[in-house]
């Protein structure tokens, strides 16, 4: 299996860290969807990351679909999403918040860095920033309710940590960092985990 994409994408990073925790054999091909478009196009004309090239050559896209597939390759006790309710419901809640935070942070970053200044639409950016802070508030509440443990990472807690790191690196100006002490503390702990250290934000 080959995971394509750079670790500055929170979606790629959540898959890379998950692959490591699931202890699956895989290779990383860190192509950029912007700088390496010609090579990327040859592999996947959709030019989206993460892209997973399965062992039979089939392409999978979308981090959650990729993770759904990967979880089926390992025994139940090694999976990162709990099977039983209500733990699965709580984990899906956390994953959904992390994905929303990633999406809004990526949109804010693209708006401010890809779009020419004269074409930026301030009301759109304000809306995205409000949504981003909404997701951060709910992630903060989630961490306070379900105290995460770094030696028991699951898909929710790892994705929340990956989302916060991306926000801190790429969208910090859109969030009130002081408002999210649990997120900052959890990020510090998670980033010290060997799987996070092996696939650092790049
Ligand atoms: N829902 C997707 C989002 C993936 C996504 O937005 N990837 C971005 C990079 S962070 C991308 O491929 N951007 C290039 C583009 O959309 O043109 C997932 O979970 O994988």
C-alpha cells in the first residue's frame, strides 16, 4: 500500500499516524497537490490527498473512507474506532468535529493564501472563522468530557490532535488560542507520541 500526500495536510497526517498505530506495512509518497501536479496526475487524475494506492492498484480517496478500509485489515482489538455503543457514538462525534475543524482551517488557509488579495471575500472568511471556532469549542468540550489518554489513542483523539496542530500552523490567526487550553494541552501530549513524532506536521 502506498499513501500519497504531504504531511502538511491534516487528512494525510491522520491516515499516516493511523497506519503507524495499526501496524500495517505501507510506503509514503509525499507528493504535493500543488507543486507535484504532473506526477500526481499520472497516479490520480483527481489530484486529491490523501490518496491510498491499494496493493491491487485500486485508488481510495477521502481520509475517512481510507481509514474504514484500513481498519478492516487488522484484528478488532487493534482498531482505532471503538465497535460498541456508546463509545463509538462518542468517537464519531469527536472525529466529526476534527474533520469540520480541518475543513474550515483548510478553507481559511486557501482563502488567504491561494486567492489573490483583491478577490478575497471577507464575509466568507468571517463565516469560515466562526465555523472553525465553533468546531474548536466543541472539540474543547469533547476533550474535557472524555479525558484522552496518550497511551490509548483512538481515531477521535488522534484526529483532534492532528486538527489542532494544523490550525496552529496554518490558521492560527483565525482562532482565539487562549480559549482552548484543553486542545493545546492535548496537542502537546499527542505530538510527543512516537506515531506523531514519526509523521510530524511538515
Ligand atoms: N474530505 C477529504 C478532504 C481532503 C482534502 O480536502 N484534501 C486537500 C488537501 S488538505 C486537497 O486535496 N486539496 C487539493 C484540492 O482540493 O484541489 C478527506 O477527508 O480526505
